[in-house]
């Protein structure tokens, strides 16, 4: 019986070796075919050159180091050729300047001690000093232009910050500052509002949040009840918000409120207010306990006759009743960022699991799925950077990637056995945090409805 088993084992090894030899031959043949200039027409070569030129023209405005030339687009491997998707310099959408930035950001996030991260998990929020440290590293206000008090880098630089924060197992609250608050102030705020808030947020001195969701309206922005009424030159704000990221720590908040009920559609009577959290009548509720991401503080906020000056409306008097327009202008960006986060979390979970259980048959299957998610996510990142991303595509991306991430994170966690159920292990934290991805920035059901409208 043991001899039969030995023979079977040897034959399996032989079959595996044969497959590897065939795969190697196929790769050699494919590389020769790609290297041959006869495989490409002149028009295709011109197209690639123009594409690379556009990338070079949109490279980082503020050089991160003395690296002068971007890596040639063709020098980087295809996604399916990569052995490790978190390797620096392995993705085509980035340049050498981006790689230098990634090295610096990775070094910073990896330097955060695990004891400090566990302390954040236990207390339910980050410490204020960490926001200041991120500000000193230039990780807040990345895309905002210099005339708007930002660092003036490109969208790809912001992608790097988000991915490295995830790879470093650090809560993504810098994303709230970079992608939910600063874009509104810098795009629609008055010069006075920009000068008052942006430098402090950029430096980590002011922690901000976006207050949109309410207990009764969920994802329906047009169903909000929080309202502001004029009182002379001032506004009186009343209402409540829930599930507000950074709400517990916030020094200022952008609050979505109804300012005109006598309109044909509710969307036409919404305004955004810049509210300091130390004003009388502004109350912070309890710190909400979540299934996952305990260190990313989430809170309830209450507004009881909060008196605001007339210039608290985002955009000044011209911004009154234009809040819904502001919110909808770049909604696809938030959904793209969720998809990016899902892909990065799955990559981190996969690398942790590959080190722990490299012989599981699930590993190769999940790696294939992971590569596919990375490929389609990068295509959408590039499309957004070039101004070509449409709402239908990003809704499909958010729906598909978030659901696949939840499904495959569950499989990865299963491979850890009992350890995968212990929150002190990163894989358990990734597993617990994955569930929210199909909920925020528009639930899966809303994504399906948006997709159906375009068919």
C-alpha cells in the first residue's frame, strides 16, 4: 500500500514538473513574440508613445527626489506576470517618481509600532499626534494645488498614500481628510474658507469630517432632515447625523442640511455648512462600536440650535441651495477609492496568508482573482486620472470588487483556522473590516440600481 502511494506521489511530481516546463516554454515564446518589432504596427507604436508622453506630462508637479526620467511604460510587467502585487516598481500606471514616494510612505507606515495600533483598536480612535505626524510627512492635502494651500501632487500620489496605509495596517482616516473634506473646501469654498481651514487640516492640526448620513435616510441624500433656517445674517442648525467617520475626533465638520423646503425637488434645497465642533449646541454622541475597524472612530453628532455665521455656507452666499450639486459632482471618485481600498486589502491579506499557509490549493486560485481585480482597478485609476471614468463603469467596479473582496477575504481567513478568529491577528482585522466595503459609498443594491438605469 505504501509503495502504491509512493508511485502515485512520484507520478504527481512528474506531472507537475512537466507542467512547469511547458509553462516556461510558453512564457519564453510569449516574451520573444512581445520583443519582436514585427508584431507591432507603426500606428500602435505611435499610440504608445503618445500615451507615455501624456503620463510624463502629468507626472508629479513637485519632484520627490532627483530622479529625472520616468520608467518606460513597457519596462514594467503585465499584472499576470507579477509574483507579488505589493512590490514597488511593478505596476505600469506609476513612474519612477511615484516609486520614490511609495518607498518613503511605506517606510513611514511600517514604522508605526504594532503596540500603538493595538492601543488605537482598544480606545476606538487614533491619537491626535498621529494626524500631525501624517501632516509633517505631506500625506494630507496631497492633490490640492499650492494656491489652495495643498502639496500640488497628482492623483496617483494619493493612490499610493491610500494603498500604503492599507499595507501598513493603519486606519484610513487620512482618506477622510484627503478625499471627503478637502476637495469640497478647495473646489467650492471661498478664499476666506480655504485660508481658515485648509492649512490646519493639511498639517494635521485640524481634524475634519463629512456629515451626510442620517438615522432615517441612509444613502438617500435627498431624504435628510437636518435643516438650517436663517435668523438675520446667521443660520440656526438643527438635526443629527450618524456613522460619521472621524466624527468623535473632529474639530470641524462639513454638514449637509436642508435650507429650502419650498422647492420642486428636495435636491434643489440643500446646502453644505462648515461647522466648528466647539460651538454651543454641537454635541458628540457615543463612540460607536463596529464589527471591524475599531480604531477608525465613528460617531453620532447632534445639532441643537447651533448658531452659524452667514459665511459658514460652503461657497458663501453663492453656495446656498447648491449642496447637492457639490456632492454629486465627483461621486464616482469616492466609489473608485473604495474599490482601490478593497483591492489593496485583499493583496495584504493574501501576502499574509501566503506566508502562513503557502501549500493550500486555494492560494493559487485567490491569487488569480487578486490579479484580475488589480488589473481592472488599475485601468479605472488610469481612466479617472485621464478624465475618462464614467458613472456606469465605476458603479460596476465598486459592486464587483467589493463583493469579490468580501468573498475571498473569507476564504483567506478560513486558511488560518482558529488564529483567523483572533482579532490580534491582522487577517482577522482585515476579515472583519471587509464587510463594510459593500455598504458605504453606496450599497451593493444601490450600485445595481444605478447600473440597471444605464442598460
